[in-house]
C-alpha cells in the first residue's frame, strides 16, 4: 500500500475509533467497517473499506457541531482530564480530516466547529496526585496473594515508577527490549510529534526480577496474554490498586500516580532540572528550538533515573 494510503488508513482508523467511542457521532456502518479494518484484512479489502469510510467522512463531520461539543463537554463535567484529552483529540482529528479531504478544487468538510468551540484546559493541582517517599515505600512493601490482581497492580506500579513513569498502555504494548533497554514510542503522543515520542529506557537491576516475572514472548511483558486489550488491563490495575491503597492507608490510589511520583521525587528529592524531568516523562518540553540543534542522548535521563532509584533504595526499596 502506498505511503499516502497508509496514512489515510491510519487517520481513518483513528477517526472511526474516536467517533465509535462517542457513540452518537458514528453510524453502525462505520463501526462495522472500523472493526473489519482492525481485524487485519487483506490490502484489497482494506482499500475497499477505506473508500466506504471516505464516503462517510462528510456526513459524520457535519454531526460534529458546536452544540454537540458543548453537550459532550457537559457530559464529562465530572472528568476534567477526559474533557481535555477527548475533546482535544477530536479537535486534532477534525483538523487532520480537513487537511486530508479538502482540496483547492473541492471542499468536503465545509464548517469547523472548533473555530467557536474552545477545548477546556485541564487545571491540575500540582503535586496532589504524587505519593510521598514514605507512601511509595508502603506500596513497595505491600504483599498480596501471589497471582492476585492486587499483587499485579503493585508490581506494575513499581515497574512504572522505575521506568520513568511509563504509561500502562505502553507497558501493555511495548515490544522492544534489547541489551537492557526498553525502546518504544509513547502511545499518547506519538501521532502528533515529529519524533513520534520515541524514548529509550534503561532497565535498573532492581526491577529485573519483575521483568523476568512478567516476561512476554511477542511483547516485553505478558500482560496481553492476561487481558484482551489495554482498557481491560488498565481498569484491573486501578481496581487492584484500590485494594493495595486500602491495605496501606492510601486513599484512592491509582496507577497514574506512579508517573506523578516519579516526576515529583525526581524534581523535589533529587533536584533534577525541570527540563530533564520533562524529557524523562517524554514530554516535548519548553526547548523545542534547542532540540533541533541538540542530538538526542537518553543517557542523561537514564543516569538520573538510576540515581533516583539508588536514593530511594536507601529506604529499603532494594
């Protein structure tokens, strides 16, 4: 399949995914075609399905109106993070749709509701989701029943912390682990960054027993053999962490706190620069111009991470 067709297929799958998730933005026909594309049919079948999706682009985008966006924002009023992520992603996809399907000769998508509609920005209370060093130790020392959901959740929390806040979706899907490094593209941002959110994380000896315990065959970890998809994996991690939190006295413990804790301890305990913490989290950061001139070197953030784990290990983490 030519590159342009591959890009079109990639975009259409994303558009179908998000509209399917939103339900009323998608038709039953689109859902069916999307599932067929995801099932990995032949190139000929894919091209046919792409044409079907292309024919539906205009009708579907017409349904995405200012009023509908406001309704969906209100629907997510109790989930500010979801408001920002979902609606921000939809805005990005809508713009990509306009670039993909509108030409100088023909305008398929004639209106853009995002000219009027502004995606809510997530206002986070800095630091409140991060664990203290003492709380992190409580999670580490938790011992659940072998093979239990809570034990898996605890182990995965520690893995994430020691892998520089690696997201659960990336733990679930990562496939490249060679010579002591996990190399992957961060799922959340790889489609909207020029570097495809690529990062290399050096595995500290401390977590090698966990690496061995959960070693996969086609993926770095075997989580995909336990759960059908990332959503089920992530849901069960958070359910398991509620059990862990209740046992150790941490209210509403959730997986994403491993990432916040890594960032907070890196900055406040180790005094690493915000730029280095940003890079370790695989964020774009505030030095986009400098990044054009500076060759990528992951050894700096990996050295910092080893120092953090060594510092934390003084509290019996190792």
